[in-house]
C-alpha cells in the first residue's frame, strides 16, 4: 500500500508552490493510502483535507490540525468514529460509504462543538431503524445530517425516544458484528487456499529447465490467476477492497516492468571531460551572472532561482521564491555546481578558490542565490570599486575648489543714520526744468551775433 510521504504532499501542493508549512488545502484522494501520517506534523495550517477513495481503516494522527474545517474520508475502510477530539474548528465531516457499524461511536463527536454537517450515507449503521433519531439526539450541535436539515421538532421527537433508539442501536450492532466475524472467517479461508495454490505453482516453475518456458509458464499462470480472481464472487467488505486494490497495483507493476524493458535507457549526463575538466552545463535553464572583475578577493556567482509560476507572480506583483530545500550547492576549487530541483547548473571557475572561506546566501529582496567564492591568491590587477570611487570623488572636489571659489576680500560698510542723501523730490522737477530753459536762453542771447545778410523773421 501507499504511504503518505513528504514527496507526495509536495506533489499534491503545487498550487501553493510546493510549500508545506503554509498549506491550507490538500487533496490526497485515489492514492491507495492505508494509514494517515505526517500531515498533522507538517501541515498544521490546513483548513480542508480530502482523503476520499483510499484504503484508510482507522482515523488517527489528526489531533494537531486545530484549524481544520472540512474532513473528507468517504470511500474508505473506517469502522469506528474516533480520534477527532482535537479538531477544534471542524465544521463538516464526510464519512460516506465506509463500514461504520458501531453507531455509538458518534458520541466521540460531542467534543467538536462547531460540527454542523455530518454525512454517514452508505454505512451499515444507516440501516438501523432508529439511526437518524439516535444521531440527532446524541449530537445537539448538528444542523444537517446526510445532507438533510434537522428541524427543531425533529430534535424534540428524537430526544423523547432516545432510550428506545439507543437500545435498538445496541441490538443492531450485535447482529452486524456476527456478520463481520463470518466475513473475516471466509476471507481467511480464501487466503489460505490462495497461498496453497501459489506454492504449488512455484514448485511447478522450479522443475522447468528452459528459461523461455519458465517465462511463458509464469505469464500463463498469472493470466489464469487473474481470470480466476475476477470470476470469483466479491463482497462489500474492507478485506475485499484491500485485495482488489492489491491486485490492481500488482497488475500496474507488471505493466511498468514490461514498459521499462521496451523503452531505451536515458543517456547519462556527462559532467566531466576525459581529462577531468568540468563541463559548463545549464540543465536548469536559469539566468546567472559570474562576476570575477569587481572584487580582487572573491568570485561572485548570482543565480536567479525562482518558482515555477514566476511569470504569474510578475503579473500579479507577488514575490514567490523557490524553497531552499529544492536547492543544493557544491563549491569545488575549480568549479561550482548548483542543483535546482534535480537539474544541474555547473560552471568552471576562472581561478582556484578556497572552499572553506566561501559562503552562500539568499537575497531577501529578489530571492536570487549569491555564492561568494574566495580566491586562493588575490588578483592584484583589479582595483576595488570603493577605492576608485573615493579617489574620483576627492579629485572632483579638489577641482571644484580651485576653479569655482574666488579669493575672499573684506570690505568696511558704514551704517547710515537719518534720511538718505540720494532721495529726490519729484515735485521740484518742473521748477528745475524751467530754470534750466531760462539759463539756456540767456546763454543764447549772450552769444547772439547780428548778421545783416540774414533777412529778418516775419
């Protein structure tokens, strides 16, 4: 059977960029899971958990999911309702088509105060005469049972006949327990006969000499065994469901083996040349920048590692950076290798570096990976940026002082008291102009010379 692993959880959490700690919804349906595990430890922020159509026989390992609101366990092998007391926020529980015969286990849901919707359709307990009345009277917080609303009058009637309903539930469960014992006995007898047949077929195969005849005989035996399995009657029991699932998985494994034989093996990735020199490879297809010119002591590699939906994140202006668990960095004296989700970015370095003095960090704003690799011998031809910029700034300031600033000269300024001497009286303008015209006329008369040749003015 399939186990719940971190790889499976990450695979089913692609809508959340593979981040498990912030996951609020996950669907693990149709995976042939037989046991609930790891979810409550790594996905504590879950609100919706879908585990329908699996082979889960027991409800367990869910007590840490304090925020869970909807739990779907339909089409499983559950026989008892238990271990749900820790789900403080549970509002809806779906247990459709399971094997719950002990209806008294519904009492374990009294601790779930926020439970409003319960679905038990398709379980053996729904065939009991007073099934609905017992559940309605036992769980006062319920608002809907089997997708049918519970009225106030129905609840009052159920409380009135609670003792009769309880006795009927106990008697009905005793009859169901007898049928379950008979089903287990029949299944065990069938398994013993099947094992004996399998042992006899194995002995026959051992006596064959030719490998081809062995292969053909085993294939024929498998086909006949499948035909016999599907022709025999099946019963709606947890054991039969498990047997059918195992048969399907076995058949799928056989198909995968045959397909693996026919398919050609993939070409192995070559990382080094025959002389030991590392190749430059970018299988991850990520943008990068190798800077060996700015710093005399370090060679800096900056790799843009972002999530799958980087374009969507840019459109909606959301920063979604790749989780660090997907990245692996390997610094060597002559090359550096960055593995991103199993894909390799490998670059040869322009000089030898010290592995011990190298460091790796993530840029908090862009999310890019910055690898600073210390040189074994510092490069003397490179001038640090800080020193050059300081020299340029100092030279610029010196030139400004020489060209722009003029020599300072001191001047004495006397403070004037009283009205200023250069104030003019605009009323005397006309008087001054008249006096000036009179003076000009006098000067003209003094300088006048009478000429007899000039005729007089009329």
